[in-house]
């Protein structure tokens, strides 16, 4: 790691309520690192600004710039890729198991949520469905409930039946899988959606939220979150 301070080295483009940004915040917290956050208001469309599209042509949050390698800073995008980068550059505490099978299982659980579930409820999907698909608010909410339920109930079946599940998704320490699980549940709460039949998921969520690293990343505690 560089001798630069965390906030000088890492520049994180973020928004308070995004599931993907939450994942990266938790990983930074678990690693004991603190990036400098740059707010990109996706509700105001700032992710489509020419300035941000130079950082991430997909116009998606988060993006991370590492200023500490002495080379021209290249933005890193995609939350799971950023988690893998942090795991390789700051390996303690580990977010992946030591064995190959365990690492594959954790990555599989993570991708069920970050690759199969989360993309279906993002703002760009909502925009398309409410414009081209003519969804009204009720149809959009039904869509959210369906895909949150599909993803979390499938995860529940695995966690409840696979022997490697422990206090957390894999064993008794948090991994990338727990970060991804929590990232779906916290955003589901933002949208005030409940999913039934997921007791193992919620047990693990409780274990995650008992850790300061997860609590500090809660969307409701971030700059820009609505005050209730």
C-alpha cells in the first residue's frame, strides 16, 4: 500500500442510497480505509453529465480512482471489481476464504445478488420501464417486489441448506457475500419493501448490522440522505 493517506489516495464517486456504493463503503470500512467521497446525484441525473461520463461511460455509480500508484489514475468501476481490487491491495481482513472452493462459493453468492438481482431494480431499468414500457408506480413496485423476492428467496435456499453457511454467509466472519446480501436488504428498506420466507438471510443481516463497518455504511447515515 502507498504511504499516502486513505483520503488522499482513494477518490470514491458515490451516492447515498445506491446498493453498489454501499458494498464499496462496507469493504472500505472493514479494511480500515477511508476514501474521499464525491457525491454524484443520480436523482438529478448527474451520472449522465459529460464530466462523469469521462470517468465511467456507463454513467453508473460507484467509481473509484486510486491516486497512490504513481501512475496516471485510471478509474475503476463495477462494485465487485472494486471489492476484488481492495482485497488484493489491502488483504487484511480477508473478504474471501483461503481455499479455492470457498472463494468460488462466496463469489457465486455475491453474484446472485450483485449480478442477477440488483441490476433489475436500478434507476436506468426504472426509467426504461416507466417510459418505453409504460409502467405506472404500482407496476414498478410490483416489479421491485418480484425481483427482490426472487433473488433473496433463492439465496435463502442456499444459505439454509449448504453446510458452509455459518454465522455469516460463509463461516463465521464476513465476506463479500455478506456485503452483497446486506446491500440488497438495506436498499429494499429504502424502498419500504418486505420479503417473506428468508429467516436465514435476516439472521445473517442482523449479524452484519452488529458490526460497525456495516452500520457506518447504512444509506440513511450518508450525506444527502433525506432526514426523517
